[in-house]
């Protein structure tokens, strides 16, 4: 389901760290914004037509504003460059209401928060919330260098600073993050939350699975992922259950594109398999999941897929469209 759109003002823009800008949004009339839970993100409609997802990083107890932080990625698809260069304080822009695909598991006995680089944004929001409700947590924050570390001052001067360990790529060996040791020594009932660059997340999740962490205790969110293409991609068919219309999806085309070419619109946002906007029920056939959104259990169930990026393992998929 697509979240409602909000019109907000950019009440503040600041330089948070090297190549990282912070943005704060407020309502036009000063009224509270819709409440959000830790781990939520908003879709930001960037001038020029791009829509990108950014995690909220302020304390969820404060609904007078939303804060995000954006790393400028010179090799990205253009969203981060556009928001850095074109969005200014005082601008009026559209964002979605907050959506949460990365919630806290309140049944956890302990929360282990792992952030890589700009992945600190949802993790910081979680740390604020866990502090407010008195839950136990520890946070490991890995980044390249101190000048590239967003929210260092906020964390050091904040109310949970003694629960945070900083780890820098350019620092001494002694302060480097011991991933395996940390995961191996976690108390029973600990839930793990990880957000950061793809390689960081892959390393954390691979280690956790190798150490036999149950999938239900692993929580993660990929943003800015890349859609996997495979040289072996073949043409397959999709059938719309409501009308019986059958279409071909060729190797150079996504299901969303094949549908759009025939006048059938599926709501999309990231078009990279990370936001979940396009999730569609599969009635028959086996999807070939290429997304970073569905959990391993949801992928195995095979009754839904993300048609902006995923394909088919069977010659035909019947979709609930
Ligand atoms: Fe974001 Fe498909 S549009 S997952």
C-alpha cells in the first residue's frame, strides 16, 4: 500500500560530516507530523522527479519534525547528489508518511545495534527509543574516519554515549570491530539490527548465520542496493489473474516495465527491490527473488515478489493483479 504524501518545509539543512548533509522537515503550519516508530523511513520527492528513501534519525518521541541525513554518493544513481545540490532551507517539498520495514523487536532481551557509515540513521533512532523505554542495548558504529562519522557529537554528548563503541577503518588495530567475537559472545535472546553499505551488511549477516543465529533474531534494511542481473535471464510469461491477460517479460525488461508497456501500472518507488512499494501476490509459479526487501522466510514462501526487479524460475507466473 502506498503511504499518504505530506507537504513539508525544509526547516533546517546542515553539514553533518564530510559529504553528509542533514535535513529537517516540519509541517507548514507548525502542527505535529504523523508519529513514527524507530526504524521508519520516508520517501523524499526530490526536485527533478527522483524519489528516494531515507531513514528518520531523530528521537521518535518528537513529532514536531523529521530528520534525515544523506551521504553524497558520486557513483550513485543521482538522488543523493540532487538532494545535496538542489534542496535548500525554506524549500517546500513532498515526502511520504513514515513507513517502517525495520521495526524493533520488543520481545528481545538485549538489542545489538550495528551501523556501517550512513547506516547509523535508523540505528540512532532505535538507540533513542530504546533509551526512552529503558531496554538494554549496545551499539557498534563502524566508519572510515572520524571526519566522515555522522552524529559523533550528538552521540558523545547524548544520553546513551556509554553504550556506543566507535570503530574507524583508519584507526589502531585495538579499536577495530571484532564482528565474530561480538556475535559469538552475545547473550541469549539478543536481537541483531544492522544497517550500512552492502558489503558491511553481507559480512554481518553471513557471520550471524554461520554462528547459527536464528533468522527471527536478525533485522536489517538495505537501501541503495543494486538489482542483480544474470547472464542467464530468459523470457518468461506473466498472467494477470483478474483479466487472464498474458504478457512476455524479456531478459532486458522488468515485470513492472512489461506491465507498464501494456498500460498496467504497479506503484513503484525505489525500483531496486529495497522499498517494498511494488510488492505483488503470486498465485502460481515460482518467483526468482532479486530484492533486498523480503525476508528469507518470505522469499521461501514464494507467494509474493517485487516485480520491479524479481523474475521467474518457472515459465509462467500468475499474479494477483
Ligand atoms: Fe521499491 Fe519495487 S519499487 S521494491
